C-alpha cells in the first residue's frame, strides 16, 4: 500500500442467507485481521424470513468486531446498505454482498488499487462471473441504459463490490433524498474511481433474492433519480406526433381536393388506439416523477433500525 489508514469497516446487507453467514464471517475475519487490527464488520439484516438474524446475533456474541443491525422490515438492498454505511466509523469502507460471490480475499486488492491510483473509490470489474445467462444479460442492459440516459458512467461488468474512502461517505450523508439508489448516489459523487478486474464466484448456498421485479425496480429508480430523459422523450414524441398529424392532414386535404376517397374506420381506430396508449404511457412517466416528489416531501427515513448489537 502506498498510503496508510487507521481502521477498516465492511458493510454487508443480508437477506435470507442463514446458510452463508458462518462461512462468510470465518473468511472475512481472517482477511480483515491481515489488513488491519482495528476493523468492524457490519451485518445488516434486511427483514430476512429465515434464521439470518439469529446467526448474526450469535456471531456478534463471539466476536467484538462484528456489529449486527436488524431493520424493522425489508427495506431492500439499497436501504440496508445505507443503514450500514451510516453506522461505519472506519477510514476505509468496503461494501460487499453476503452470498460470497464477492470473495472477501479481494478486499486488499481493492484497497491497494484505491491508494495506488489516489482515487476515492475502487470498484470490482468482473472478468468472469458465474451467474445465469438472464442475470448477465439484465446487468449488461441495465448498465447500457444507465450510460445512455443518465449522467453516471458505468464501465462494462462493473459490480457493487467496492472500497471507499471516509470522505466519500461524509459527502454521501449530505444527500437527503430517499427515492434514489444509494449505490447510484455513490457513483454520482465518486467520479474519481478505479476499476479492478476480478473473478466473481458462484453463490455459496441458497438462491438469489434479486427477483425480476426487484431488478426492474432498481433500474427504474436509477433512471428516474438521475435523468430527465423519459420526460424529454415524452415531450419530443408529442411534438413529433403533432408534426406527423399536420403532414397527414395536408395529405388528406390534397387527396380530397383531387377527388380521392379517404379511408375511415380502420385508420381512425388504429390511430386512436396508438395515441391513447402513448398518452397513458406519458401520463405514467409524469406520475412516476410526481410520485417521487411526493415521497421526498414526506421526508420519511430510508430505513428503520429495530435492533442493533455491538460490543463496542
């Protein structure tokens, strides 16, 4: 390492991973003790339906470096990450998944790369990943859409596994919005980052909690929180349809002038169906933005902590 730091924090959101927690902690503790004597591992239980919280409490009783946070209900991965980040005290903060697809042994590589390149953040860029074809395709599509529609630039195969400086977390605390994704905000703030090519493992046990609906919801949140492209698309489409309607009206007038017969029923029904569908779609886009404004004005917390266990 070209720089030194005093303490390390590792944040891990947990959802229905009771089979993984013991192995995760075993490997993670071994890695952290090699990196720094002063460290903390923050496990955030995001409303798990299995015995994950019981396993976390047991690990907290066995190791004073482990902090357990139990959320009042399932707030989603982004809310769980936020809950953990806001509890950290380390100079370097690492965020990783609980399923061991993010190998703990790579933490030192991320930290070394961050210091070597003098960046605020180092992010895993997966060379290989043992995921399903659908998940790989969805990830590529999501990153492509984000690059096209938002100001955030994500490199191909960029993961959520990352190491960050304390300064980035302090900047993150200044953002009070709740409808945006926490990782999106981190990427938005930490433009000065380096990607580290790594290999992503397969899940240690169990099944992924990321359903199609959750992945779709995450993509929508990312786009609507950091882009006005959908609204602008609706505006441009409206003007475009107005121009086409004027051209079509001129065409029909010319046909009528020369005695042509204008088709009626089929063309009218098709046009009305298309325009009504487009109108409702645009109303939905407006509703999404207005709904987010409504949620932000309420100032509800991103997460609610029901219980916290720490020996510190």
